[in-house]
C-alpha cells in the first residue's frame, strides 16, 4: 500500500489541563476522542493534583512551552479540530491565541472552564476578560454552562426562558456560535441551547437539545467530555448542529453507564468507553 493510499485518521487536538484523577481535563478529552474514533493529541496548559472531591494544587505551564507544544504537534501531525479547555491564566491564553492564528486553526471548540465540581477556581479572575478578548473571536463554538455564562455576561440567568437571550448575548462576544448548557437547572430534563452566528442551509440558527436528567453524583468531567465529543464530530466532518446532537447522545449514555460505578469518594467520572465494555 503506497503512502498516498493509506487511511487517514480524523485528528483532534486538546489544549487543556491534566486531571490526575483521570475524570476530566486532558484525560477525559483523549478518552472521548478515542471512544468516538478520532486520533487524539494533547497540549498541556497546566497540571493539577486532583481527585474526585478536591483540586489540591494547580501548576501552570510556561506560555512559551505551551506554544512550543502546539507548534511541534501541528507542524507534523496537523489536526481536523481543536478542543480548548482549562487554560488558567491570561499569559497562556494569549500564547494559545497567537499559535491558533499562526496555524490558521479551524473547528475550534472552546470550553471556558472556570470552576471545578469541587468548587475550586480553575481560572484566574483577570483571565475572564482575556478569554473573551483573544479566544472567543477564534472559536467555532463556545460551550459555557450556566454559572460560566453568568460570569461572562455579568448577569443572572434565572430560568430556561432566558437561555436563548443569554446565548445570543454571548454570541455578541465574538465566537461563531454558542452552545449554552442548561444542566444546572434542577428539573427532569437537561436542555442545551445552540445559537449559530449565521443560519445553516435550512435557514435555522437556533437549536434545542434535550435529554433525560440522570440522578447521579458521577458527573465529573461532563463539560470536558461534551466539548471533546463535539470536536470529534467536527473532526469527522459533521456540521455543528449534528456534532452537538451526537455529542449529547454520547454523553447521556456515558453518564448513565458511569452512574453504576463507585469511583472515589466525591464526584465520580463518566464511563467514556461504555460502548466497548461488557
């Protein structure tokens, strides 16, 4: 078989932080890419000493080293989609933005991670303005949850009727599209709202996704996993609305499967490989 006839992977790169407990961050991203048929690559922005109930410490990488990781991976392997997770500080965010532009990155899914399930802060206060300024304009879609959206907009989102309005306000901050996750509302359905900056081929710019709420404390890494699953869909050539739908289906099954396991003393992980384990 000649080199030109060899199969090609759908490639997905995660730029995020390590979770030493394995449930979120880089570890969750790579598990998700693999489970969904993508070749996963990683750029470490920070390290954590973390388990299911606490983040004991965060050690940030130097911005220069983050940039070097991006250049080294992208110059050789390239990528079909990029997921960005926890970057922690402004200096790292600016380094990532610079290299995204240099490599003409596309299919960028930005999860603006701010607070861990345990309540630990995962983004420095001044970095909130930086992420809006330098990374939102380079993003195909941002995927904030309700608390993150409230910080970004500096206003409360009291009920589901305000979600679409909030998503459209977030769109004005510069990204191409916004997926606002409504899982923090305490009712029987989890509802997410996708707003596109430009209507699709059918003239639609608003999509709602609903799934049954699964009552479990094993929800560590849900945000990381969802954004990674969306990235995997984009890497495989899906349009954004379908990539979100397939990602929602995947994460619902992963939460349900993970709910039957006991891992750690706090918020346990999802079951990323539920399709393959008997």
